[in-house]
């Protein structure tokens, strides 16, 4: 295992050199960065260019190395990895959420090494309850189950469809934790559209639905591989569904989902190369016209100043972001 750790650590360091040297020789089908740039060509607010293409490929390779390495570790080794090779940001802001009085939904986009991020967040918050997995049920169950078991986590896989929904609701009513990735969906008919990167993105509303029905906190989690063997886990500010009490449920689902994806967008803009969905982004989103300027823009400037002085406004009324960007 020591040899494997050294080899993986060395591979992490040289990824950038390998991408620079071998990247131009790869076909587009093997180069995630070039595929992303091709699909994003012409989009007004999307990242692009050779540097972004190289960064995407390097990020994908590091995430794959990290996930494969973590899955091969035994319990003591994995716990040592979580203690020594994981840096955290924002965890203090969410500490009050993990007191066991309310259920928790850990939500992440398909970003970096997301499974390692979920495990690291659970480990950091000293979770003592059951973790329920509600995504990619048929594709990655054996590996992810092993990963969480090696991390000392009691993890359950929930079935898809209606039985999975019922199981998730019951788990949350028992104050357990639920893991979800709401930027993926199986049926376009069961999505809603929220602003994201200057477009309207189709997303799954299930995270907001579960939170509103059970009072569960939604905690965004992001896991970006570092240049050396390790991962940087960012724990976003928790979203409280109780803020939307008294609002029509369909509107509350939209507002809470919009707030969650506003959090996702802020983090992805910091390091866009780690998001795995750039290649499909144009196909699951639609363009929107930028707001026209008023002849007298003083009301708009006043609104912008108010939002800057009171950031909570953008969380309570996410649609304002379209006007003040």
C-alpha cells in the first residue's frame, strides 16, 4: 500500500506535464476538455479556450486517480487519508446543522471527486447516523458501498423510482442523512428550469422536495482534487427549508432549488474545470435574453446597491440576480 500511495502521489504531481505533452495527441473522444470547449463554443458566459481544455482534462484525471486510490484503501488507511490528505473550507459555518435534531441532505453537483467529498464531510462532522445514497444507484453501487464501509460509515443504497422516494422520506423522518446530486436527472419531464451561468438549466427538484417535506437542512459539498495527492472539500452554507414556510409548495421548490444552484454556480465559477457536466450543459439548458436597460437606470442601480449591502436578499429572492449581474 505504501508503494501504491507513492505511485499515486507521483502521478498527481506529473498530471499537468502529461496533459501538456500528451494532450495534443489525444483524439477528441479521449479529451474531455476539448469536448467541453466544442460544446460550449458560442455560449456567452461559459468558460473556454486552450487553458480551460487542459485544466478540464487534468481535473478529470486527478479525480479518477483519487477515487480509485480511495476505494483501494482499507479502513485504517482511509481514515488516515481523511485526516491527513483532506483540507476543509467552510465547515465551521455548517457545524450547528449536524447536532442531530434535524435530518441533513448532502447535495453536490457532479464536481471533482464527489463521493470522496461526501465521505470527508460526513467524517468531518462526526456523523453518527446512517447515510443514504440516492444517486447513480445502478452504476456505482458496489464501489461506493465499499468506499463508505471502509470509511466506517453505515451507508444504505436506496432504490430508484417511487420506492426510492418513499425510502428517502422515511430515512429523513428518522433524522438520517441523504446524499443527492441534483444536477443529474433521468426524465426531462420531471425537471424544472433555474438560472445557471446565464442560461436556464434543467435540474431535478427532488432535493428541495425532500427538504421541504421533512425539514431537512441542505448542505452543499464540493470536493476538488489538489495538485498533490489530496482533496479540498468545501462545505457550503446550509440552506434552511423553513425559510419558505407559508409559500405555495411548487414556488417553494423552485426558490429552494434556485438558491441551491446559485450556491453551486458560485463554487463552480471559482474552479469551473472540476464540473463534469460541461459537455451536456448546452443540451440541458436554454439561452435567456439579458435584461434590457431602462432609460433611467437609477432604480436598477438602487436595487444593485441594496443587494450588495444586504446579501440575504439574493438568497430570499434569487431572481434578483438576473437584474443586478
